[in-house]
């Protein structure tokens, strides 16, 4: 039996005001083709389907079009979808009964019975192979909230007890030769994070230990962390990572899905499949910050025509080191990009770090009350930039000051 693991799509996300819809559409087309080429029997999607609890219509259209396309092309494919911390459990669960008719099992939020015990019928999903026989049981566990397991201080213990109950129930259901597969959307102890994951571990309080997954589990499909990685050096306990870079810090990640081949109760082969990069993210300069002149020169040297016929223009982040104000900085950057095959997404400014313990020349801790606002402005400017402000800037400050004083006059 073959499984494919993917996660953290974040449909509907933007970067610097640029929608990522085209990139997601290309990824989902590639994913559907990969499912066919690899003769996959079950697809595991482990949370953060959407970037927000109330995703835009275009993001929802991508999601449902993908599911419909999968069922049309692969009518026997099992799809298991769990909710992540970005997802609305209610929104994902609303069409669950309808999607179930198309072999799509959705568990948006943790399912409990009226007595508080886990709803094993929803959380334990049989997965069938190409001949229609049950080859594995999937513990379809979504993002666990503290309210699902009790008080926050008992979160780890509660989550471990929950998984233990589910594994025991799955063992009672499975027959010899059937594998155990688990899902989760969580931060695992030792995981490598990026700057785009919404914090859920709260100083380690909600971080789960790797031994929550027993040795007899064939594969654990995890979501939440965007960098593809194994957990605790266990190759069968993995984050698949996000399918595309969601921030500039993720631009060098090796984005992938994971193909798992089960033989009996074990994973005989686990193979990451690289996802084609549709749009590159560029940082100018690549490391640190540079002067405006150096940044403009590097921007002008970017390609002016597409580097490949199927690629989208790269998104660019620039990081400028400033030693004095540059009123026309954004205009200068946009002019440098004129005619270049790239789109500006973000400008980061780096200023010299002043000695916050020292006061500007001409100021003491008691003398500032004797200075005019113009004199204080000039002293602060001189301390930060090492020179007097230009006359035009002083005149602008004077005009602003007069307008403010007039507004304050009753």
C-alpha cells in the first residue's frame, strides 16, 4: 500500500501583498498528477489547509476543486484531512458527511462522544489498498487544544493519554498484517521552527514528546512546522513541511511531499519527493544589509526576461542599511526594478544602533526643558545621523510644529 503525506498548504496566504494563488494552483495540479503517477492509495493532509479561519473564496475553490479532481481521476483514493491551528474546525467539518461519500474523511476538530471519551468511529479511519482490502488504520488526530484534554498544566499528560487510548482502540480493530498510521498537528520537542508558524507551544508547555508515538506505529504524518524534518531521528515520524516558501526565511527550504510504501505492518520505504518551485523568493543582498547604492545596483542586474517558461516572476525582499534619511528610497527601488523580471514584496530598513544610555550633544537630563522643540529636534537628529538636518527637513518640522500648536489652541 502507498501513502502520500503533505501538510501546511496555507491556502489564501499573501506575501507582501502578493497573493500565492497561482503557486498553490500549480502545486495542487502537480500533486494530483503525482498521486496518479505513484499509484497512491491514500493521501494524508495534516492540517493548516487554509491560512485563516475565514479563508477567501478563491482559497476554498482551490481546495474543493482539488478534492473533486482527485476523486474523478482516482475514485478509489482514500483522503484523510485533519484540521490545524490555523483552520476553523467548524468550517472544515461542515461538509464532512458529504465529502465522506467521495472517500474524503475530514476531522477538523477533535471528536468526542457525549461522555467525553474519544469518538473512535470518527478518529480511526480504515485505509484500503488497490484491491479494496483494509491495509492500515489511521489515527486521524487533528490539532489538539487544551480544552480537548483538560487543564493546560496537564496538557502533555492528557495528550499522551488520548493517543494511548486511540492506539489501543486501533490495535483492537486491526487484523494481522495491517499497519498503524497516525497523524498530528503539533509542535514536537526538538522540532526546528521558522518565523511563520503561529506559536502553539507556549514556552514548551504544549510541546509533545516523541515517545507519544509507540514503536509499532508504521508512520506518523505530522503538520505545523514548515521545514520538512524527521523527529528524534525517527525516519518514520515526519513533518512533510509546507509545499512552498511562506516567508523569505523559508526561501531555501527543500519543499517536498513524502511517499510511504507499506508492507504488512511496517513502512518498507519512505521517500521525499521534491516539489517543483514555481516562484523563487530573492533577498537583496542575500545576507545582512547593504547601502542603498549597492542594493540598487544589484536590483538592476536581475534578469529582465523569464528564466524558465513555466516560472512566475520572483518576489524580492530588499534590506537597506541607512546612515541618513532617504526620502525617495521606495521610488528609487521601484525605478531600479522597472523592466526587471521580479516583483517587490518587502523593504527592510536597518539603522545604526545609537547608544541609548548617552544623550545627544547639548542635552542633559535636566536641560531639555530649556530647549525649543526645534533645538531638541536638531540635537536628536545630530545624535542619530552625525550631522545637522537639511534646511528643508527643519522647515518641514517647523511647519508641522506650528500646525500642531494651532490644533492645541482652544
